[in-house]
C-alpha cells in the first residue's frame, strides 16, 4: 500500500451532473475517484509536472464527463465547478511544489534558467 501512495494519487470529485431539474432533485451527489500513476514521471522537472497535470486532466474528464453543449447552461456551470474543484483537490493532495507551480501558471526555475 505504501508503494501505491508514493506512486499515484486518487483524484476525487463529488459528481451530480443531471440534465433536468427533475433529475437534479432525485440525484444525490456521489464521490467518484480515479487513480493516477506518476511512478514513471520526474515531478521535479517541468516536463514531468506538465505530464502529471495532463494525466490529472484525463482522469478528471472520466469523473466529470465531457463538456456539455453550450445550450445547457446549468449543466455547463456544474461541469466547470466539478473540473475546477477536482483539479484543485488533486494538486493539493499531491502537494508537489513543481506541479503546484505549473498548475498555477508559475514556472519554477524560470529566473535561474535565464542566467
């Protein structure tokens, strides 16, 4: 079990994305998780961090589903919140400084690379 914790992260989100108001009242939120491995990545490099964020996005797509059609405004809003909150939790759970910086748009080492 320790190896799994070191080599992967579970991305979880509370998902309840019904398409109609009636279904919304009948559909309770449920927690769904997908395991994401990073045993083969060097998370201390920007390339590894970017690859990890890409894997997280793929896992979140499995959890939150595809982007709803633009005409489905409330479903689109719930989808965006599902994606945003799942990514935030995943990055916080992983708690790796280079991945966190890459997620927030900061590029660690950018100043030292210019020297």
